């Protein structure tokens, strides 16, 4: 047992097994997102075995490197629907701008209502963009990158789990509108969920996720200047 724990494949095996198990659980408990389920399984196993988290992170580094190619692969559905994207370009522009502004304003409002600290505010403002972008924005503003990652993941998971149901409740059925809403509000998690709905929704969600990252970064420029950083 000890020899297996020290095997470089331990972390990789645990991660894959946890995700497969979480996917199976998700079929019965639709509200439990596989990311949350697999994270809980991994955490319990590491605590029970007394395995250092730092060592585990080092072993799963190979999976982390796949994030880049996976993100680039989202360009495939975007390319396939390029004609429809050109046709709905005005809708895309307005949706991304509105989504980016709403994401920032809603974050500030939540922190204000919760009477959070200044550091929490700066860390939560970029919650609606993917973690890599959010981390850099948080660093520039003087926030805590660790908190930004947490807020980004929570936002993505909540959007991925409850987003489609909420949109359907409002009577929204257009895959383009759904994709733009999910990508702007819930970045990668929302895009993954949109792809389950339809390829059209997934392509517009991926486009919105990428454009929202750019627009949100630009919107933070005046905030950065105002803070005097």
C-alpha cells in the first residue's frame, strides 16, 4: 500500500477514479456537479490516508497541462458555427458587454451586502471569468488569488448546475441566447454544460467565455487606475 502511495501514478489514478465515480453519482443526484463530487472524494481519501496535498498537486500536474489544449479545442465548435456567429454578431457583442458588467457589479453588490472586507471585494470582482484570468486581475488589483480561484469555481459550478434550469424557467429556449448567458456568467463550467444542451449553445458559450475574459480585463483598467496601482 505504501509503495503505491509513493507511486507517481497514485494522484493521477485517484483523480480519474474520483471523477468517474462522481459522474456516476451525478446521474442519480443531478444537483451534485461532478467537479464538487470528485473534489470531495479526493479530499476524503487524502485525509484518510494522510497524503500531503502538495505532493498530490505535484502528481496531477500532467492533467493541469491539458487545460491549454482543452481550451484551444473549444475553437472547433466556434469555427463550425462561424456563419451563425457572424449573423448574430450584434447579439454576441451586447450580451458579452452586459454579462461582463453584470458580473462585476453583482460581485461588488454581494460583498457590500455581506459587509465583506476590501480584500474580499477585490478578489471577488473577477468571479465571472475563468480562473487564470481572474488570478491575474486579482493580483493586479491587490486581491487574494486563492480567494479569486474559489469564487470563480463556485460561480462556475452554480451556473453550470442551476443555469439551464433557471433559463428554461424564464421561457428562454434559444440555444444562442442560452450559450451566451452561460459562457458570460459561468465561464468553463457553463460552457461544458452548454455543450450538453447542444453544439450551438456550446459554441456560443465558448465564444462568450473567451470574449468575456477580454472585455472584463479591459473594464478593470479604469478600476486599476482609480486604485492607483
